[in-house]
């Protein structure tokens, strides 16, 4: 029996392509250690994204690959996730308590962006991350209703606010500070200042990801986000309908111009599922999100159905990911969350905290 070598193990691991990294784990630098003890192989893997719903599938796939090596009789797979900070726009200081900020945009209203944002944030929690959501729609805040949160933000020092925690997610919204039916009759500068304050004056508690639910359009709020808030990446939500795709393309181009990487496109309301018979139909057209992803060389992160339960769940404050965690739609959201987080894990890393501060003193 020939002795098992490290190169054999590496070649075996390379035979499995991770569907979220679109690469094998060796090329993605996710293999941290290979220990060989006779016929026993121990492989340690470190993913750069939360993946609790994927770990067992990955472990089994790697066991199967390594077990093919002649002479191997025992395979141990150890998988961990380590989420780090990634680069933001040039000239903007990263937030001390937030590793990564992900902006969710649509360009057009009515495509289900807020519903997608809250379910995506909750899916990241389900995958094992510490997550917050910032409702950046000052004129039409919807996250308090979607999260079923009614508490007012508390303060410990009279200057900053504690985020409202619901469904294990930290949240902040202007909606927590006004009556639900009160209109915000503010000009642009007040809105952008409010957005900055909601981010800066909230005591976020050691977040891996902050999801920002942007209002529709490419106006003041989006410009403030691009110029003053440290954003790691963006995601575009659209429907297959041509008019929605037109505005979604504008949102994508806006992020390109301000040098915020776009991780991909989520096609919402891709198909309609009849609540009576289960028939599935492309009522808004088909293939629009995929075509947009192809045109701009970004990933189609996933497609979501127009299903009455998604709307019903957010209306009562229990989004689908928590209302029916084992259901097909919740699993779809978690699949998209893994793709978003894995895509971000392949972006440039933020090394600003690795460098010491230089202090000059007169002696």
C-alpha cells in the first residue's frame, strides 16, 4: 500500500467545485490544513462566509472525494466560517462595529426590495452570522412592520441609540421614532442627515453584515450612501418586467460609477404560484434578471416566486425565513444569502485595522 501524500489530497479536494465560490476550495484558499496519519486524513476548511445550511453537504462531498484515494480508510472533515471586513469606497473610514455593509437597491419601487432585504438579512442570521438591518427609506419606512417590532430605541448615554432587536436581528429605522401613519415632510438635506445619524448614532453590536434597505431611485439617499457610508458591496433586486429592469440597470450603473462592487441580481416575483392549484406562471415575463446579469457580467443570485405567503408573513411581522424556516421559499432565501456572502468573501480585504496608528509627541 503506497503512502498517501498531501498532493493527492489536494488534487482530490480540487475535484469538488463549491457552488457558492464557483471554485474549488484549494484555489479559493479555503483549505487551512491537511494532516495525514497513515490511512487517516484530516482536512480543515475555513470558509469566508456563513454556511450552516451547507456545511454537512460540503463535508460529505469532501469525504467522498478524499475516500477515492487509494490507501485512505478514514476521513475527518472540520469546517469553520470566519467572516472578515472587506474594502469600502476610497477615502471612507470603515465602521468600527460593522465588518461589512451590503446595500440592497432596486431603482424602482414595488419590486419587493424591502421584503427581499429583511428575508435576506434573516437568512444570513440563519446561516450563522451576526446581522443588522438599516431602513434607509426615510419617507416610507417599512422594516418595523415587517419585523413586527414596535419598541422605541433605548439610549444608555443620552447621545446614542441601541438597535431594536427582533428575530435575532439588530435593526434601526426612522419608523421606530414616528407614528406609523405620520408623513415625513422633509427636504433632501434633512433626509440624508437622518440616514447618517441612524447609522452613526446606533450602537451596533459587532455585526458581520449590515443590510441597508435603500429607497427606490438614484437620488440624495443613494448619493449619501456612496459618498459618506462605507459600503462593501451592493445587490440589485428586480422583477422580470422590462420597466423594472430598466430602472434596475440604472441602479447598477450608479454603483459602478461610485466604485461599489455589485455582487449580483435577485429576480423577485419571477413566477406566480397559484394558492389554489399550485400552477406556476411567468406573469411578469421570463429571463429578465438572467439577461441583466449576463449583460453586466454579474451573478444571478437567485429567483423568488410571487407567492401570497411571502406577503402575508411580512404583513404580520414574521418574514418567511422565520415563519416557515424549513419551507422551500425560506431555503431559497438562504441559498441566495450564501451566494451573496460568498461573493463578498472574494472581494478585497480591509487591512486598515492591521496598521498601527502613528502618534507624534514632543519630548
